C-alpha cells in the first residue's frame, strides 16, 4: 500500500469545496507528513551544526547515542513537536482543536476529549508511560523514519468504550491494569477507523500495517 504525497494547487472555489474538516480526512495527514519532514530536516541541521559528527538522519544520531533504547529516546524527544504540528494543521484548517496536557487526555477535538499516542517502535501495539484513567477516544499514530523523512505511516482512531476485547492492559490478559500497552483484538477491527494504513486480522490480535509513502 503506497501513497504519493504532494502539494495540490486548488482554485479558491475548489479549495472551499474540498476543505479539510476532520482528522479522519487522509489529506490532513498528507499535510502532517510534509510538516513533520520539514521539522526533521531543520532539526537535523541544528544537530549537525553543533556536533562533531554529521548524520544523514536523526534516527542514526539516536542509534549512535549508546542508549539501549534509541527508538524510545527518539520518540520522546519529538513528542511535543508532533502534537504541535497536529494542532497547527487543525487550526489552519478551521477545525475546533485545543491541545491540553491533561491527565488522561491530550486534546479536545470538536468538544470531545482525545488521548494521543505516537510511536516509532515496530510492532502491533502502542505503549503508555504512566498509570492514569484515559478517555475512551484514542488517536494512534505509528511512524517509520528513513532518510530523515517519514517512510511509513499508520493513523488509527478508536473509541475504546465500543471495543469489547481491546483495552490498555499490563499483563497481556486484555484487562485494564497499569496502562502499559494497547493493541486491538480481531473482534474489534470494525470499531477502528483506519485513516492511514490498515489492520490485519490475525488469530487473536490484529497486525498493524503501515502505508508506504512515495515522494
């Protein structure tokens, strides 16, 4: 599954007709890709300017850091930036979006509270960092970065209250616990909106398929 990402020039009338009004619109995430890549490019320039070594990709900088969890460190380091990019794109498109660093949710979109999760870790789950009571609405993003730009992307939206067998759990038993990991049961596939990428029904837990980005 591959998607070509590019800027589209529209007339004013067409622009109004085709206005992005929701984060469920795939074009929202096309804009996210372009903005996020721009951030990665500028960030790499700053890192290389003040470093003895010069790296072709931020991912390589973190891989060379000596840390035993470079992907997690990379993700944490850009966490606030990806949220800012989402907020900026939403507001520029007239979407009612408020970023709120609250315990249990990260933003309010069209009056509804949402928990945001972003990961660059491969696999079929998202990881939480603390024990808290999370709101049911989840925006889940999974990214792979190569050559200092997004090479694969997955964006999924779900109301966990509508999922029978999918929740944050601690011991792999599917029960709510320390909120350390989230993945989707095959019986809940129909409850997940796949904006970018897809879910694959495995024997019990769904596989997460990211969409390849073609520039």
